[in-house]
């Protein structure tokens, strides 16, 4: 209400100062009687407007002031909620960042374990294949050696038989036959 009085008083003073030159006569002189009359008329008009419309204007201004205060309170509340949400979102983001980092570290460790396991399995498989190849080679060598020895024995027997045939005479053959028969009789 005090603000409205200040506004009206200031408006009255401004209108009064503007009204005075407007009432100047064409002769160039201002009459104090007319100025006072018009000023009094303006004052009556302002007071009439103040008393008729003042309470309505004051109520409207107070209502608007209360509405602005409510709007400010609502905006403050909404800002506090938004700040709380922002803080919660930042905390969630920090937590997710930490979780992502921990998950990445865990996956890296699992990858390293899997890599070491695969390398170990590959080494074991290589050793198994090498041992199997060595056994197969040894087996093949033994088989070839046995076949060569058998062939060599057959060749030696054939060579000995050929040498005996070539070098033995019919007299040697009779003598060998007699010796053989003699030994057989001794054993029996």
C-alpha cells in the first residue's frame, strides 16, 4: 500500500508539472488562478481514482506479488530438485565409470588367463605331437631295421650258400654228409 501511495504522489507531481504549461494562455502569461484550479481538479481526480480503484489495484498488485513469490518458491524448489537430480546423476555416472573400469580390468585379467591357458595347451599339444612323432619315428626305424636285418640275413645265407656251392667239391660234400650222420648217431 505504501508503494501505491508513492506511485500516486509521484504521478500527481509529474502531471501537475506538465499541466501548468498546457494552461498557458495565448498571450504568453500563465494565470495562477487557473493553474491552481486545474491542479485542484487533477488532485481531486487522482484521489477519486485512488479511492475507487486503489483497493482493487492494491489487491491485484498484492495477488500478483503473492503469485510472484509462489513462482519464485516453486522455481527455487524445482532448482533444488534439479540440483539433487544432477548430483544423483553425477554420482551414478561416477559409479558407472568405476564399474566400467572394474569390468574392463576383470575382462583384461580373464583374457590374460585364457591366453596363458591356450598357450599352455598349445605347448602341451606340441610336446605330445613331438613325442608321438618321435615314437612313430622310432617304431618305423625299428621296423625298417628288422626288415633290413632279415634281408641281410637272407642275403648272407644266399651268399654263403653260393660260396659253398662254388668252393665245395664232391669229396667235401661226402665228408660233410658223413660228419653229419655221425653226429646224428651220437646224439641218438
